[in-house]
C-alpha cells in the first residue's frame, strides 16, 4: 500500500510538471494560472501545494531539471575515443536534437529565466555550468590536438550554446525546420567558430 501511494504521488507530480511545461510554452509563465494548471493536470488546486511551494518554485524546479537532464544525457551519449572535431559535431547534433524533440521544455528552460530572481538565477547558472564545462573541455581538447584554434575556450563555449539555443527558437506551434539540414548547418558553423584547421574536410559521423 505504501509503495502504491508513493508511485501514485510520483505520477501526480509528473502530470503537474508536464501540464506546466505545456502551458508555459503556449501561454507563458506569467499568464499561466494555478487553477488553470490544476485543471490541465487533473488535480485540485490544493494538490499543487503538496508538490511545489508556489508557482515560482515550480518554474525553478522545471528549469533546474532541464539543465540537469541535458548534462546527464550528454554524458551518457557522448562519443568515446573520438577526435574533438567529431565530438563537437556530436555535441551540436545532441543539443539541437534535444531541443527539437522537447520543444516545449526548451522554451521553459531558455525563455522563462527572466521570471526568476537573482538567487534563483544563481542556482540555474550553477546547473547550466556543468553542461557548459563539457563543451569547454571538448574545445580545449581540440586545441591540444591541433584541430581548433581558440584563445578562450570558455567564451567560445558560451557563444556556441547561445547560437544553438537561438537556432531552435521559433514560435510554437510552428513546424520546426528539417532536423538533418539544421544539424549539418550548425555543425559547420560550430567548426568554423572553433577555428577548425583550414584545408581540412570535416569528418561527419
């Protein structure tokens, strides 16, 4: 019985999260009301407070989970024993692929940060930093391998992530661009920005 109660609670929380992601992506965080969220999730308004202190706590939880999941999934899927050039192309394909598959969550994770206060943003930046450092290390390895030409890998990593985030920034429910063409285009851009050695032909995965 206790296990069933715990499992039921987890399913209820998941319904609330999914409903919140969909509503925030479609109408915006500020326009989403808690009663509206409760109706969408199929729960009573009071049930929301069993899982989240308030609306802001819900948003912060969704954003932190977004970046934690990005980092975890990338570490699981990143290529092993590959050159930095192939590794960078894989990162671009992964990041864009995640955004294309999870469009609503991407909107929440990237477009609603303005609704968080300084302390909350600090938590988000710490979560995002782990993902960013994966890209920094990748670029640094490319420099050591003589494949990339970059004086500031951290700054370049920030610029690349910003570029990739904007590459998938189109209004819902508009049809997304062709994934293969988008990934190929941004892979070439990323290599150029990284100073991929002139005269080399990219080795596509």
